[in-house]
């Protein structure tokens, strides 16, 4: 069977001077194969990924694998534990507002430099090995700088050290009030249909700070440079995804089982599992390019009844939300209805009825297209 | 038709030095009758009451009334506007932790003193009038003290000034994740069946700081003293209730309509409406005494799947919640199930999956009994 | 020399399911003597007490003692670690607003019951031992109730279990922006002059939830009952104090040394130290009774320049604060000066310039008197 | 005398549906001259600038000016009013962590496009006028987009609309615990000595989202393009600065007077005042380039005694801070001293003693140089 080990990574110290740890669960197969890295809860209120990892571990205790799978639940013990009122203020560092998912490292200059050291004869495996070492030594260097680094960035870089070893990186998130969706790098678009996730956002080779980008931007950029230089397609078979598995602030063991199976289907297709029969579902998958994944902000403050359920198909002009204005309950202005500016699928909405002007009310698929058909 | 007026009450000034107002909507009938006071959102995240008041206003624009109805939505403009993360931290003053619903005024000594001034010949109407004046002058005195008062208490007393004029006081609240329930003073138990609310908590003549108590404790205590003194039943026909209409942080216009009708049924039964046919529903109503409305606290921290839905009937030993422990995902201790310690109805549960030890997980009816039968 | 030991007490579990510990440092002398319990930082932002305990430990490593001294720094690891912005939101549970220093246990009925079991022949030492056992078994019972307890109360009761063993209980706090002051129970007034603290608040036998009260109210009440019953003065020589050592959110090793010496002077006078020459300073000590320790609340919101320094003597009519109103910078109403309503000593003021109406601006000694004269 | 007017700008609506306003105070001289824009408190806890504007207004009521001066105190009524505990969480939007000072607009492409429309004959005044119109129409366009904008960005753009009219833009800030310092764009370096501010940070033509940058990057870039194209030095005489006037969370009318005079000295030198004798002080001014303004982060969590006062000169190896570790009070590891990694001037430090690992402990001038000598 697989070799299993468990370890802890210190990622921070709290104000009591105590270490804050992240658990690392590792399964190593007898036979070689891809390395997989899966983490959850970098945003402290997005806890469902921990349940998915729980189900994955139950399966992997029984299921032989190729290669290696590292599972990192509760990967942000700081964010998980910041309460403000009954909810978890886990999206950003409460001290400075830094989003916990924006401090990963991508350095195009480093990729360029590295690319110069690769010649046509060097096998891919060797290039990958050397590139990983270069990157990790770069991250080490940053983590050990004299003047230090901010907490979120320290956390991100320590996780990235682990993740950069992997061929497959999956970062488990949740939306506010949300339906399932996945961010897929454009060059790995084919993999979108290996997960059982109905909504797909295709993203370009642009870095905005997140772990999936910090992974694929490096490899994608290196591929592009080498392919151009060597005038042949160079592929490193590294893929990275952000999965958004429904709403934050709730967990469900049942829903977690669904997402665990979805991930196992992908891993099986990628050759990580021995004699397994996990297959992607035949289902409708709808996709957008990132520029068509739009945020609708409120123009007004008030109290909102969210009329359009995440995942539903809304036509231009149909109501999305109805806002109550407490100062005009006796007049026609008591309520205002916000209409869809075009055909769209709301993917998630703000989790509170009380909104200020400029609140991110809905995020929506517009100009979307069908990736796979259901039955 | 009714005479309608709208006014604003200044209840606070913010750090920009600006007034924070509460809107007062008032309907006055042509004919005498009870005075009604209804407020909502003293807890800033409990916003559904504003929708109920919206529906009440729509009705009262068409419906003749006896007496007077004052409607006060958004009665805590401070609490409504304190965000911490995406949610509203509206249960308590973010500066000092003071619950916004615990600073109303009840002074048994004042009631005792006042009772001495009542003789047997004085008609009830006169006693009520004089008692109101005494109370309101007492509150005035406190509001104008040299050394001042805390923000929450100022807010509470300014609202209580208005509410103490009324014969019927209804304070609209929501639970965290909650089913409909109502707090009913024991002496007004008969009124519990006039609302369309399935879960009833019967409360004794004990003051804990809330508006309903600050209302009925005064009148109930005065009734008791005078009844004893005059050796006959003295009744002032003042009633006060806290209605909890489902979950905080969400509104629904549809659900609000249900609760507006429920309140109109009560008001109709109390003689506030002219030629109206609002009747309480035939439905099952279940009640507990306050001491049997129990809080279940967590013994452990972790991530919770809430298995028992608010309003469901749970037998002793059945599962209420399943807690995930991220450090033991590979062992038998990965999950722990919390069982019902006795037969119970969970009324509400904590709104976040992430809990520390000592979290108020569920509030439950135990030793409950049937008040009215459904069909 | 003293026997030293170190231990950890688990007081909570966080949302990651991990234990949160309180360190217990214990010095035990070779010879019998009083038991001392000193804790710090029950309010998470009041951290200077940890420094004082640091200095006490440095001394106690060299200084022989009678009896036993237990030192408990960082006694609220939850509160210490709740940041909101750059500051520590440590005065109350961020989930429900519960003040971390209001959940200790005092049950007058228990004292009454217990008093009945004491006869005139029983020696004080035996009464104390039995009373402690009764109390601790009562607290045990509460901590182990089926339905559980809230987090703050669990924390308080676990600490109280330790503290109730002691003859001397010192709870180290800080004010917002504050000068040194101490709460002294009226019956132990003589001890006020054994500390080097210039401002003394004398408090009656009334329980409001804090640790010092939870300690002395039990013993004071028992003393009173037994003294009356036995018609002689019964004394248990148990004392408890809350020390407020300057401002929250800052520490100073130098100031901590001053307060450590102050506490050692008291302990020396109480016979806790062998051959030590710590003596209380000759200094002016000023006292008030609790009812004359007054809070001045703001009537308005705005931005405040605090003109009166904590500890200074202010005459009636002199300025305490000047408030800026951003909407009237061009008029006479641009600033408003708040004057002292009577002769007073401001002891502490609100730590932020930005205030809403109803903010606790200053806490002041009024009608104070001199306890000891300086030189 | 000057013509004075006062106006309000609506910048947001709160959850009660109410407008949140910013006051605009405007002085217009009889004679033409530069337009000046001064705002304060975009970060809600940085309130001293409001006092400075108060003093400026008192002066300008008496002092004739050339041109026009617009003063905008309390420019972020949202941030000013978010309390969390006693402090103001005003650096970022509490909902999403967005820094209130990072959403101004700079579009190099727009500058490039615009530059093409300028020919050598066009007078500077005309270019400035047209460029302002182009920019403001661009901002208008963004403010009115169908999908809307986030709250912080809406606020920023509405203020930028006003500020972009000005030749002189001054943004008044405070540091956490801080000494006076100023950000000066490299091309306006000569102006650094016109303020009475001892610490100067020289910044390059790089946009990071702040108002000063959003102002000077546009003009500086346009200057550079046109100068190159026209092969002569084109200058628009637009300058923008961020002034940091000491610590947040406090105000002082006395200190505010100092800073008002400092600003008046600059304005006088720039020809904004008639017959005024405000002169910059002869004083030592020390400067760094932005890359040498370094942040020192903590490697550990704990409780900090800040040993190095802002503004003091510290040698390499001298102590900056001493950190207490509550778990090791009995050992050598009880305290740890953080030493200066090189010669430096600490300009500001973190405002709380309690820090996690990765906290921005100090910001320091390194490799600084003298700009002007004192006497």
C-alpha cells in the first residue's frame, strides 16, 4: 500500500509567541508518478476544502497511487482563527488588509534567466528539477532576508515551497454565497472537463498573486520561452487550479464527498491512481474567459433580497436583487430592483443583506459558452 | 383614512460629528384605540424586521385603524453600519461589547413608589397616563444627567421614551440561523396563539435589559402590587413581545409578507383594525418556559456540519452536529458527533462552521408542550 | 532555595481544534506561609502585567519565600490574539461581546449554606480548607455541566479554580490611556498603602463579575456571617486586588520593574518574603469610594484633543477636552470645550481621538481624599 | 477679501441607505494664481490633518490669497466611522481589506494618447486645461460604468476629480506611532525644503495607487514625453505631496498649528499668499530615496517594548526593540533584543505592543543624507 506520513509546518507565531502549524498529510505510492499538492482554507472562512481533504484521505488509505500526494488542510491557521462577531474574518490579515491569497511569488526575470541555462539536449525531467531548485532557492533567499517579510507573504512562500515540487497543484476555496466553479489556466483547458464542476473560468498567463497563478505562470512562461527558442512544443505537464466549492462559513460532509470524487476523477485521468474507476461525469460545463467574468457593484446602500440564485441562467433585464430603503418605506422609492445588464449566470453573491454603495453584489458569467454537454 | 406622518429621531452622533437618525412612521386612526409601537433591527444584522415593517406600511396605507401605530425600522443606525469582513457586527457596540438590546430601563423601586400614589378610585386610564409620565420623566432625567450615558443606553432610552407610550410593543429580531419563535410574557400567554409563530418562549416577570421586558416588567409589577393592595385583579392591557423571524444577515420580501400578516392577525384580535379579516392560522404552536430554553455549548473547537435543522424534532441521542478536527484526519478522531442530550427542538444554531470551545452551538426547546394543535 | 515548577493549563480550543494554554509559574518556599496568586492579561491588550511577572520571576529566582507564589501571565490566550486593525480587541469576546473579566463565580447562597456547617470550635484553617473545597467542587460541577458553558466563563472558572486556593490574589490590568491605580476592597483598606500606587478605589462587598470580587466577596461575606453568628470578629486574611498599571497596548521593562517592586513591598509586608527589605514608598496616595469614581460620557461625536493628563488635579470648570467638528470648521462651532463638572482627577481617558456620542471619555476621581501624605 | 464657499460631496451610501458626505471648504482670491487642493483623513484613524485644515481655515479667513484653495477634511466618512474595539479600523475597507489610499487612477496609455494631440505651439495653460478635461472625462466614464465600481475606488475617483483641477495637491496622513515625514516626488525635490518637516522620502515616477502619485505621475509622465518630443524642458508646475504629521489616533491643536504654518510656508513660496511672511524654518532636513526607506518585519511573535524613538539616530547593532516571550519567563529566552541591521533613523513603529511574526515593526531611513542643515 501507500506509504503514509504526517508532519507539521510552522508558518507563523502568534502574539503569545506560540507557533502556528499547518498539518501535512503525505501519501507516497510504490510506483513513480506525478506529484500532487492540495491545500485548503488559505481564506480562513472557506472551510469546506478541509472536508474534501478529509474524504480524500479516507479514500487514499484504501487506494493505491502512483507518485505522491500531499494534502494540506487548514493551511492558514491565522486566518481561520480571526473572528469578528460570529463570522470568520479570514479573507485578509486583520492588521493590514492583505489578502491571504495574494503574496505568492512569481518572477518573470528569473524565468528568463533560467531559460538561458537550458539547452536543447537537456531532458525535460532535468529542466524541471533544476527549475524547481532555482525557484526554491529564490524563495528561501526571500524568506531569510535581513529585513524580513510580512506575515501573509511568509505564509504564502512557505506553502509555495511545498507546492512548487508538485506537478499538480489544487487550491481549495469557497465563494461567499456561491455555486461550484473552477479557475483553469488556458493552456490546461482540456483538464476542465475532468472535474465535475459546472462553471469554468479560463485564465490567461497573468500573475495576480494567487497560488495557482504562481505555479502555472512560471511553467507556462518557461514553456513559451523554450518552445520559441527550440522551435518545438516544450511541455512540462504541470497544472494548477483554484476550485471554489460552494459557500464559505458552512461545511457539509455530503457535499465534500462529491468534490472529493470530482478531484479523484481528475487525478485518475492524470495517472495518479492505480486500478481506479473514477470517471468524470457527463454533465453540462459552461465556461467564460476571465475578462467576461464580471463583478456587479451596487450604486446604492441598503438592504438586499438576492433574487437570482447562484448557478441560474438570467436573461438581460430580469431582476437580480431588490433593495429596501428604510427612509422611504411610505413611497415608491421604498424598493429598487436591480436588473441584469445582459444575459448572465450569477456565480456568487455577497453574503450579507446589508450593503454599502460599491459592494460587490454579484460575480457573473457573461458571454459564456458550453464546454461539455449534459445528457 | 388614517392620518400618516413621518419623522426622524436623532439617536447618536458619529465620529464625523454627524447625526444618526431613526425614521418614525406613524399612522393615526380616526377612532380611539390601542397605541402600538413596533421597532426593528436594534441588532444591526437582524434586518428582516425592516421588510416586515415595509409590508405593514403598505397595508396600513389601505387599512383603517383604531388608535395609533408607530413603526420604527432601522432603529439602530450605528449597529447596522458596523461591518467587519462581509458581515455586520451588529449585536453589540464594537467599542465596548455592550449588547444593543440590554440597556433599557426598569426600576422596581420607582414602580413601588408610584403604586403608593394610586388609590382605589383612580380609573385605569388615569393610572396609566400618570405612570407613563412618571416613567418618561425618569428616563428624561437619566438622559440629561451631567456625566452622560453610554451610547447603547442612550439609544435604548430614547427608543423606550417612544415605546412606553404604547399599549402594544413589538420588537422585531432575528436569530443567527433560526426558525421563527416568539418571547411571550407569561401573563399574556393567551396572545401567543394570535401570531402565526410555531415556537413560543414563555418568560417570567424578570428584567434582563431588553425592550419587551422593560415594557412588561413595569406594567406587570404595577398590576401585581395594585391587585394585591386593592384585592382585585387590576389589568392595564399592555403587552410586549420579541419576535424572532428566522435568520439574520438575509431578507426576504416573501417571508416578510408572512410575518406582516401574522402581526396584523394579532393586532386585529386586539382591536387595532377596522373591518379587517386577518385571523390567526390554525397551526401547531409549541411552547417552553424560559428555563427550559437551553443553550448547548461546544466542549471543543473545530469545524461544524450542523445536522439538525432549526424547527425539527430531535430525539435524545440523535446527532446534532459533526465536528471535523483538521489535525486528525487520518485517524478515528477525525470527526466527532455531538448528540442531543434529551428530546429537543433546535430553534437556532451558530451561523459559522468555525467554532471555538465554549461556542453557543444550538439553542433548544426541551420539556416543551403543545399550545395549539395544527390540522 | 525555592522549589520552582512550570506547567500549562488548557483553557480553550481554537477553530483549528488546537489547545490554547496558559503558563503557570510556581515558586514554593521551604517554610509555610501565605499562598499568592498573580495573573495578567485577562484583557488581551493589557500586556504590561506580563512584564511585571517577568520581573517578579527574576527576583523570585534569587529571593527565598514563605508559602507559595503562583504567577500566571498571558492568562487569556484567546483575547491576546484577536487583532482588528493594528490593535488588540482584547477586552471582550469578539463573537458575542462578553467582557473577559465578568464571568467569575460568586454564589451568596452557597456561602450561606456553608456558613451553617461551621461551628464555633472549628479553627479558621479548617474552615478555609473546607470552604475552598466546597467552592472548587461547585466550580467543577459547573465546568462539567451537560450543556456546557460559554468560552469566557470557562476561562474565568478555570482560572478561579487556581486563584481560590490563594490567600492573596492580584489581577494585573491596564487602563486605556491611564495612570496607575488600584481597586482595594474596603475591608482590606489598610493594604492600599503597602503598594506604591498613588490612586486607590475602595470597593464594597458587591459582585460584578471580576476576579478580585469573586475572591473577596466570598471570604468577606463568610467573615460577616460568621462574625455575626459567633459574635466575634472572624478574619480569614484573604485579600484580592485589581492593579491597573498605566496604559494598554504598550509595555515598558522599566515601568514593569517599578510595579514589581511595588508588589514585592506588599508581599513582604504580608510575610511572604524571607529577609527582604522591600518597603512601601512614602508617597501621596489618594482614594475614592467606588460611587465617586465617575465616568464622563460624550454628548457629541467628533475628534478629541485630550487636554487633561491622567493623574493631574483639575478644578471644576477647567478644560478636559476640546472636540473638533469637521462640518463647522469655518464657524464658532468648529470646536467645543468640555469642562470638568467638579474638582476631579482624571485617571484614564479613551485611547482614540475619534469618538461617537456616548463614549466613555474620562474616568475620574471626585470627592477624593488623601490616604497617605508624600514627603 | 477671499470669497469663501462651503459645499458637500456625496461619496457613498451606508447600509441604512443614507448619503455619506465630505465637506468642501473653498477660498477664492481676487487675483489669479495656483489652485491648491488639500485633503485629510483618507485613512480614518489619521485625524490630525483635520486639525491642520482647521488652523488653515482660521488663517485664510484673515489672509488674502492668489488663486484658489480647496480644503477637504474628513474625506473618508466611511473609514472614519469603522470602530473595532476602541480604535478606528480606518486604513482599509473592513469588508474586503482594500486600502482606502490605493484606488486612485493613473493610465499611462491615456497620457501617451494625449501627448500625441499636443503640438509645439500650444501654450502650457491650454495643454493643462485640455489634459485635465481628458482625465476628468476618463474618470467620469469609469464612475458611470454599467457594472459599477468598488467603494474605495468610487471614493478615490470622486476625490481625484476635485484634486486633478489643482496645481498643488497635499494629502494629509499620519503614521502609526510616528515622527513627521513627507513624500516628495523626485522632480519636485526643491520643494522639500519649503516645508518644516525633518524627514523627506524622495519618490520616483512610479504609481502605486495613492493620490500624490495619481497626481504627479500624470503630469511628470506628460512632461517627460513632451520634453523629449519637443526637445526642450516642458514644465507644468504641478506638485503633489503626502504629509505624515506624527501619530494616528491622536490630535493636538498645538501640533496642528505647527503643521499649518509649515504648509503656509510652502504655499507662500509658491505664490499662493498675498503679503504674507511665512518662511520655511532653518532646520535639519534628512532625506532618503524610496528604495532606502525600509520596513523591518518581526521574525517572531510576542510583546514588544519599542526602545528606539521615531526620529532618533540609531547605529548599526544598537537595540531597536525588546520582545517578551511569556512561555520562557524563567529562562534566558525570556527576552530577545532586536538590533538595528545598519545605521538608521526609525521613522515610525507599529502602534501595539502585541505582534505576530511578520509584523511591520519599524519603517526606517537607511543610507539617508542631509538635505538642509540646521543652525
